[in-house]
C-alpha cells in the first residue's frame, strides 16, 4: 500500500492584469488615500505647467504685438522708446553658446570624478571628497558670481593670451586685449557651478552597477578600465544623460552669476574671448527693475523662449533615455 504523501500544487499566481485590477480595486483606506494623493500631485504639476505657459504666452503676445522690430532677429533691446524695438537673437546665441561651453567642460570632468570616487579612490578618501563636492552644490549663485568677478576674471588673461597666440587663426579664439568678461569666462564659471550636480548624480548611478557584472568581467581577464568601459559606463549611460540634463537646465537659467561676470551688449561676437553678449536670464535680471509695464512684458516674452528651450532640452533627453532603456538600471 502506497502511503506516500503528495505535496499539493502551489496556488496559482495572479497574472499581471489581475494584479493591476486588484491594485485599482484596492479597498483599504490607506491605499485609496495614497492613490488619490499620487494622482492629485501629478495633475497639480500639469496644471502649474499649463498655468505658467498660458501666463507667459499671454504677456508675450501683448509685447510682440507692439514690437516694431523682428522678435527673433533684431539686435537691439529698446523697450522704452516711442516705437519700441527688441529682439532675442543675441540672447538666444549667448544662452546656447555659454551652456555648450559649460557642458563640454563639465561633463567629462564630472564623469571622471564620479568614476574615480566609485572605482579608484580608497574609501577613506572618497568619502571626504564626495562631501566637499556636495558642499559645492549648496553654494549660492551670487557667491559664485562674486568669486568669478573678483578672482576668475582677473586671472583669465593668461589663458586668453595663450589661446590667442596659438588658435587665433580659428577666429573664435582671437583676443583684442580687453577685459575677460566674455562668453568663454561665463561658460567656465557655469561649468564650475554645474559640476557638483553632474558628479553627484553620476556617482550614485555608478554605485548601482551590479557587482556580478564587474566580477564577471574581471574573471574574463579584463583590466579595471575595461571593466568600466564594458560594464559601468553602459549601465550608467542613461543616468549620466539625466545628470547632464540637470546641469544643462541650471546653466540655461543661471542669472546672478552670469550678470555679475558678463559685460553685456547686443552684438554677436565671432570670438568667445572678446567681452560682450548676453543671455536670457541675465537680461531679465538686469533690466526688470527699471523696465516699465511694456518692458516687463518684453522680458516675459524672452522668458517664454527660455521656457520653450528648456522644455525641448528635457524632451530630447527623455527621448535619448527611452531609446537606450536597455542600459537603465531597472533592466540590468
């Protein structure tokens, strides 16, 4: 007689559709409250964004309708005249160029620092360095601006002279011996300001790389750099892109530091070393206090352009991350 006890089969697991149905039909008060708060927060954020867009568009339409020049191509900002004329050509150029300079300088250095802290530096050294970088992220913009005006600008002459001696033929590095209150100086200052943001986010992403991926590469005989190139960088690519976009957002909208360092004018200079130029945020900060009602509407119109540029940059970043979602940590 067979008295073997048969183990009952495990209960069937709910499917994904059933699980989602259970979540939607949650009856616990805490679940309902949490679901309502989460949904309300998302809707509230969309309402705020829509309200900002409507306000900027409304005030911008008033100013553009009375503008005697071309809003996109005019190299002048005179909103107090009988026939007001203003345009954003110089501001758009300066904002984009200074942000590109900042990103070209800051991103490679930030990624290198993050890799050093996570894969090269001993623990007793990486901790204090990471703490100092965190402190740099908390420094106010006006402090960076004062440091840039009093320390950075006077010490840029040597670099500008070297660039002029060896790269003047390019045109973008020709220097006329003027003060170093130029777009290159602004870009370097912005790079210093966004460096902590990109470094901190990239460091946290690199720390999440699965240990088994690195050990597998080491077991196959890879060097430390090969481990980073084959395992760490592909895993953290989307995180580095996100960190770079956060830094770019601050560079695009930085106000007081740029206003303190730059000598603004409404000309597009072919050289990055000659003083002059302007950015959206700097122009708004410099002119808002003395502007009349129409002048404020014109400044709001330029703010709308900056708002659109920021949205486009964030949208492009999301598209890049979505196309490379196989490298995201959730799918590793």
